[in-house]
C-alpha cells in the first residue's frame, strides 16, 4: 500500500520539478489551454511589476486577479523571486496530496504557474474540510476560492447542506433540512462564509484604498471583455455576437452557470457531496474563462463515485471526445495563429467538443447516480414474466 | 541585361540564393540543358538601329536544348516546359504544340559551353515561335520578379512600364545556358541566367532639343546599384563620336574602352551614385514590430546617437491602442553591448478595453556614439467581429492617431532637461515640476528636437466574419444539451418502463367493431393499469411511512406480480 503512494509522490514531484526547471515554462504559461486572463502568470508578473512601480494594476484592463493574491506574490517577488516556482510546486503538491499527483493537466498547469492552482487548492481543501465537518476552516477556504474566482460561491449550497447533514447525524435526528438543527447549521455556515468573504474584501480595500479591483476582477469575469480564446464557450460566442444582444446573452450565460445549484440540491439532497462534485464539472464548463486546470479537481474526485460507473452509458464516447479535443485544440490553435492555414472555426469546433464531453460526463454521472439509487431501492434486476429484464426509464 | 550565375543554388537540397527558384525548378524538372525565350513587340530595324544586343523576332520565340533522352520523352518534356513557362511569364506560350514546333538542324547551335568530346545531338533541340503574341506589363512583372532585387533597387528601377510600352520597340528575353565555372581551366559548368530587355526610344523626337537623360527616358532617376550585384554598369556606345555631330556625355564616364568594332563609354553605377547621400543627423530612430504569429509580439525601437562626444537626454513616448496589450515588465532598454539602461523617469498609464490607449513615457540618457534598443512585448487582443474595419486583413496601423509617437529632447545639460520635462508635464502632473524648479537657475534651452518614427502595421487575429449565426446556433445547442439533460434528470423520476399504448391500439380501442378479441385485450390492459396504480399508491404510502428507506422488498415483488 505504501510503495505505490511513495512511487507516485516521487514521480509526481519529479515531473513538476523537471518541467518547472525546463525552458518550456514560458511556452506553457502562454498556452491558452492552461492560462486564461484571470489566471495567467504573465499578467500576475505584470501586476507585481506595476505595483512595484507605484502604478495601480487595477487602473488598466490588463490585470484581473484579486489584491491579496497580488500582494502575496509581490512580497515573494520582493524577498526571494527565485522561490516563485517553488511556491507553485508547494501549492500544487499540497493539492496533490489531497487529491491527485500524476494528472498531466495538473502537472502542466503547475508548470505554467497558473494561479488556478491556488483556486484548486482552496476548492480541494473546502471539500476535505466540509467532509470532516470543520465549518470555520471550510468556509474560510471556500471564501478564499470565491474571492479569487467568484464562481465557487455556488459551492456554499452543497457545503452548507453537508455540514447540516453531519450535524443531524451527530444528533441522531431524521434527515430533514427543514428541522431546527438543519436550519441553524445552514445559517451558521452561510453566515461564517459571508463574514470571511467580507473580511477578505475589506482587507483588500484597506490595502488599495479603492474598490477598483472589484471592477477589474469580478466585473471582468462577469462582463467577459477580453475575448482571448480558451477552452470555454464564451469567447467565440461573444466575438461573433450581434451588438444589441450582447448584454442579454451575457446575463443568460452567467445566470445559467449558477442555476443548476437549486435543482441538483433538491434532487440529490441525500448526497450533498455529489452535488458539490457536479457543480465542479459544471463550473469548469460554464465559467467565462475555463482552463484545463479547472478539470483537475473533479477528475481526481471522479473515482469517489466509481460505484456508480456501472450505470454510465457514454464512458467511451466521453473519454474519446476529451482526448481528441485536448490533443487537437493546440494543433488547430497553431494552424490558426501561427501557420495562418486555418481559421478560428477550427479551434472553436474543438472547444465545443471539449465542453460537450464534460456536459455528457456530468449528465451521465447524474443519471448513473440516480439509476444506482433506484436499483438500491428496487433491487438490482427486475424480470418480466417472460424472463427478460425490465427496462428502467425516466418518466 | 542582367546575368545571374547559378553556382549559388543546389538543386539537391532545394536551396536557392540569387538564382530564381521558379526558373531553377523548371530547368530541373524538364531536363533542360539550355533555354532561350524572347517576348518582343515590334520589329528591330537593322537599317536604322544597327545590330541588336540580342536578336529576337516579333512575338514570342522559344527554343530549348534538352539533355540526351529518347525523342519521345523530349517531346513530352517540351510540351510540359512550354506550359510551365506559359504560367511563369503569363504569356500564351501554351499555343505552342506539335503543329508549330520544329527540330532545326543547321540554324541553331548550343550557345553555352559544350564538353569537348561531346557532339551536340541536333535531335534534342526544339524551336517554336508565336508571331501574334502581344507583350505587355503582365509579362514584365513576372520577368522583373526573377531579378535578385526585383524592381526595388538597381537598374531595374528604371523599368517604368508606362515608358517602356510607349517605345518603338521592346523585347524581354530570358536565356539559361551552361557556362564555365572558372576560366581558362573549364573543369565544371554552372548555369547562367541572362535576362535582357531592349527598348528603342527616340527621346529627341518631340523634345525640341537634342538632350536626353535617364530621367527623360524612363521618367525616373537611377538611385544606386542593386546591393546584391557584383557589377552594375551603364554602357553608352560612342563609336560614331568622330563622324556624328558634337555631343558630350555628362557626367563624364568612369572609363572608355575602344576596339576595332567601336567605342564604348561605361558608367559604374555604384561609383556614380555614391556621392550626394546626406549623413544621418546626430539623433535618429527606427521602430519596428518583432515576433511572429498573431498571438503576441514586440515593439523594438532603435535610437541612434551619432554624436561622438556628447551624451543626449531623451524622452521617449509610446502610445498604443488598447488592443495592443503592453507588458511593462517585459520592457528592456539596452545598449549595443547588452548593458541595461535604467530610465531616469517612467510613466505608464495602462490601457482600458475599449476605453483608453496605453501610454508609456520614458526618460533616459543616450551615451555618446551609441545605439540604444528599446523593446517591449505585447499580446494582441481578440476583438469583437464588429470592431474590425472592413478590410481587416490589411491589419491595424499603430500610432498614427496620436500626434507624437516619440519625441526627443536634446539639451545641453541636465538642468534644462528638467525644465522641459516640467513644461511637458505642466498640464497633467504638476507635482513633478518640483525637480525643474530646483534647477531653474539655468534656463538655457539649446535645442529641442522631436523625431517621429514609422507608423507600424499590426495584424490582429481574425474571427470568421461569416459565422455569427452558426456560432450562436452551435453554442446555444451545447447549452441546450446541458440544460435539457439536467432538466430531464431533475424533474422526472426513474421507474420501470410501462407498456406503451401504440396509436394502432388506441384506434382499435376507439372503434368497437374491430373484433371482440382486441376489445377484451384492451379491457384487460385497463384493468392492469388500474391495479398497477393501486399498487403504486400502496407503495407510496409505504414510502411515506418509512421515510427515505424506500420501497420494501415486498413492494418490489408485488410490482412484478402485477405486471
């Protein structure tokens, strides 16, 4: 048992150290699949540089990361700039110890020094701390994650549900979210999350003495002004959108990213951790600036639901779609931007496939989960009088 | 006449230097030993003009020698060669076919070198001419493109199509033949491409005087030789100097050679065009775009200080539109030996998307006799499709909208430099003038020069402008897949499949005279339904009672029995 863990630890660490030390770091940091305007290391460097020269990075439209992160890297840059790759290595390895080690996406994201590493660490810690019932620390990490990239805000719902669930189990009550215990637990969780969140915003404000950063970070994430291609659905859509429908569709798309919280929480109320997981996938698809780094947390958590895999219908299709899009997207990006022999549609096609694959994955998983629950209630197999198996359908 | 030696190209590795690749490939693929092509408009009047430099008939003429191969494959190569040349020179040479091709035996000999022991095989020559061929600018342009300097520099800049095609006679020729690589020991041969153009002007016809010049002939002056040329000469035949009227050549020729046939005055183009060039001023600058691809890039500006003794203080201003996302941390100012120059002052105003441009102002000192390279990196933004101009593929001009790209303040000392700096800043950042006030006791401004650099043309990545509907449909489809599936999964319940009543069954049930048996069946199914409903009711009440424990095994068993 110990040997494979040590082996993967050594291999994972080595892979990261080798790539971080190689000359490919810069190339990886420029890759659209790994770095988006909200996580790019190049932009972070620019922000730190501007801050160093007494210019507020939030004055322009070229920096979209929150102030605390900026100051963290500013301090590291000032004291020991050579430590920065090590910081990324450390953060990613911490996440890795929580979740994964040899996922190539995570190794590449670490090497690209994308700040989504930090977001991943926060989300992974939230998941772990929520399962352990550590309310204060779980809400702190969740607040940090939301503070950095806004979308994790919706994870408060499954997180609060799970914490309430644990409380009710502890008191040996029947599970009901309308019970007194549940309501108070949920209120406590949401309250402590909000307190943490406003503390973070307040600290940021006192550091900068202006609210400019809100426009540059959350405003930017929501209004999608930078249309640089990534693996998501927003860039080409809003590049090609007719001007007078832009605001409307922006609202539709952004609201859409959040709406699944409610139906999933209602249907899967018995298993809030699964809601948490589904939302991670949906976030990786429907956020405005997704990257490969966003997939790492949920890919690592995928085996947790391996008991439901028996009921997956499109496993092969999904994996082939993901592999194809991840391999071909960089090729077509090169053909479009550098060789000039393809156009934007080629890359767009593969970002569509990538998103569709993840959508298939999440819907297939939800189906498998529900189907398994159904089997648990009704028995594995039900036979018709003629001996054939009865079909189970949604109706 | 322009001659290029082919020793600089290696067919095996497809590497061409000065020898045009287009011609090299044609020669190679059609196994041609020698090639002679002429495109002529008008007839050379020997009685009036003497002998031409290279004879050619009116219209098109082509003859070629092939390497020794069977006659049939020579005919095939000839047909292919004709078509290739037709495409290369935009001429109707493709009208050459078996009906007008001949194999002359006596009139043509190879004009290049032939190995001593080798007797030319007269069967391997093909000749054809097309007297009706019209020659015009469309033939001149590809012909000029074969020249190492194209029509950008050297003698070929004189070839002004408007003047050439107004002349009495003109001919374009291309000759490719093997020549000795070294004289006199001719151990190996190389290909030589000779391109010549002959034009007959009568400059004195309507001029009212007997003077003529290159300017009057071609409507253009000659600025200098092609930098790639080894030799560049203009020859004037002055054989009739003694018998004709008095005339003088101005400027005097570089040299005059005479032999039995006549007398030729020669001008060395390089020598004649040497003088008259203004020395660049003490300060000058060039700016250009660096990098490749349409993702990112850099702007580099080289600032020259030719003053040997004085250092010069410079204020550099760069304004760039918002879609050129500048990264200040990539800015480098370096001298030619690679040492960093630290700017004395820096002001950077980051741009805002669709709001305001980037502004960078720098002040630094140019050491005496130095070249400072300023460079900064940028990312190219991706615009909305409506933000591109109608001719988006041309690119975007950078820096012509703002009044100054860059200005340089040349001052005698540091004191005045700050004074100027203050004047400049007065309107925007008054506090910075404190420095100037400190030094104001020396308000001696000596010179104030503003230098503007070149505007830059930047290509931005383009979307497909014809796609908006498709993109909107496709993306919305993906959203619909997600929304539809999750809506389905969350609003409906999993249950055992029920026997669905088909339309045919429905029809049979509604129409009573379709047989008793069916009727009975439908009754049965109705009953079945009722019973099933009852069972479900029962199970649901059961479920209510047991909370989330779900149905009991009994229920499951019941369900199967009912069906």
